[in-house]
């Protein structure tokens, strides 16, 4: 057993996993898993820079995580940063701050590396399931980007495209500094066109329609599952490996796009940090299911964070 810690710093959230990894059996025993909405990618699509307040929110979470890693006595720590910090001209400020707090160099990874980690984390425990057919298509809908990975035991093809719930919200649903409540039809149409163009780009590299099982990762997908199950609160156990049909995703997406901020916030399983971006995330998921013909999505709580942990082990 090796006790490892993994941090995944994305556009919308930063997450920590501390676990005992046993490479001989392929088991990852979770000791602590947590997520903090920091919105590191605030305005990056417009300005090309990480905002000072976004950096401070992220560093505050890093300070908290440093204490947790120390308390558990993790032998190794890996910190991976994704879309927002890839795109930012001042990412050196981010790197320096993380290094000072956690003592490790954050790795600003490529989209292809992100896809590899996501695939490993999502499918390592699915490969023996007789009811799930290969190849898998793993889609990780993040804040700034979405990763598409097709593979069996290993990755066959991967592509990252700049379509995520935060980026789409800021690009299409914000007017006069606030999210439109609810958005106009022309805003939704423009967002959908942007998503379809990104799917065209992904399909140049990844055979999306060849997959037999669609596996969905990250907060937009897990929140859609929680809504589909009408959970009284967010419940990782109920969400992990749940299945949501395309018709149900279409129904939920339509409801979210027609709703106000207050109506979305009143959904019992909704994290406050996702209220403004969940409609865009759900639309990305729906577009993927319609493009691939997937009748359902298998929802996984294990994703890039678990893949990072395995890479450390």
C-alpha cells in the first residue's frame, strides 16, 4: 500500500483525494475526498488572465488541503491543473502560489494528458462488468473544457475541446455582468451551435459513435444524475454508477434552461457553486448523447482525480 494525495485544479473547482493505493490488486481505498468551488477560470475566456480574487480563493483552498494531506501522512502528492491555468497568461503567479503552500510544482497538463487520467480513473473498476460493453467513451465535462476518450483497457483516441459549463455560460448566457434568468432562445441556440462545432472538432480525432458505453464524469453530469433521481441531498453513493437515459437528460436540460436562479438554487442536490453553470453543463451532456446516439449515460464519481492518484502510486 502507498498512501497518496492527488489534487485536481480545474476551471470551476479544486478537489483533493487522499487514498491508499494497492497496485497489485488495483484497489484504491479512499481516506478523504473533498471539493471546493473556487471558479479559478473566472473571466479567463474574456481576459486571458487569472483574476486576483480567483487566485486567492484557490490559494485559500490549497491551505486547507495542505493541512489535510499532512494530517493523513500522505507519502506522495501530485497537483494537476487543467483548462483555466493552461489558458492564462499569468499562470506563473498560480504556479508560484501553489508551490509555496503545498511544496510541490503544479503540473499544468495538456488536454491529452487530462484525458488519459480521466479514462483511467473512470474505467479501472468498470472493465470487469459484464453488463457494460466496450469500447467505452469517457466524457469529462469540466468548467473550461470537455475531454473525450475512447478506449477498451487502454486509450485508443482522445481529444480535449474548449467547451465547458463555465466557459459556455460566460460566453453565451451572461448579459451586463449577470447570468440571464432564464436565457433567451437565441442565447441557447448560439451556445448549442458552439457545442456542436466542438463536437465536430472532437470527432476528427475520436470515433465518438463507435463506443458502446458512454461514461460521464464531473459535476455537471453527477448533478444531472442527482436531479434525475430526485435525491433529497447530494449523495455520492447513489450517484456513482447510476444510469440516466437520454430522454431524462433532455427533460432535465430543458427544465434547467427555462428556470431562474432561485428555482435552480432550490433543487435539493444542487451545489451553490453550480447554480449558474449547470444549465450549460447539462446542454453539453445532451448534445454528446444526441451526437453519439447513446441511450443512457453511466455516471461515475471516479474521474481524473482517481487517475492522478493512480499515476502517483
